[in-house]
């Protein structure tokens, strides 16, 4: 009876492992394009409202009359698990951030949402280009300075 060595099995193992690795990589990469920031979970309105109820968020430059907070659904990890990404602009004081995080955490516990990541930026960097005649040519968001990231759940 003949014994099979690892060296003899190597071509067969590689013949299976390499294609499976390539397929998994393509699947994961493709899912990143399919998965958008759209709120398909329906949890963002409650999280936005909880954050806004803290009354520490300044008014948005992009959307006057609304607080400078935004929510999106993202997917992370090898299993592409859902989580909510809440962006808060212009809340720089630690006490105010803690108050806002407490409000979002309370909503997380009561509504049983997916995990939440709250990201604080220094300010809302929003620019509007206007022509000499007053016509708006375009708007854009500039780079923002990250202050703090808090994970809930």
C-alpha cells in the first residue's frame, strides 16, 4: 500500500483553494458595490431624531433648518453585517458628545436597532460657489477633521 504525502496532495489542494479564494474575493468586492448607504433597515429616522433631541447639534449648512446630522446604513466585516453610521458635525465639546451618545444609545436599546457607530467631526465644511451675478454654480463638501468615534452595540 502506497502512502500519500503532503507534497503529492499540494497540487490538488491548491487547485481547490485558489479558485475558492478568488471567488470569495470577487463576491466580497462585488457586495461592496451592491451595498449602498441607503436606509433599507428603516432605523435612521429614529437615530437622527434621537441625536437631534439632544439639542447640541448646530444647524446644517447643507440643509438649513435641520441639524447637522446624517445617518446611513453600511456593511462591514467578512460576513457583511449591517450597522448604522451616524455622522455628527460641529459638536466639539466632550460633555455635549456624551449627551448625544447617551440619547442615541437609549434609542438603540429601546428600538433594538443594529449596532450604531457615531462619528463626530469638528465642523461642517460646506462650500457654495457663486458667480458674480449671484447664480450658484455648485456646492461641495470639503475635508472634515475627525474628532471622535463611538461604537454602540
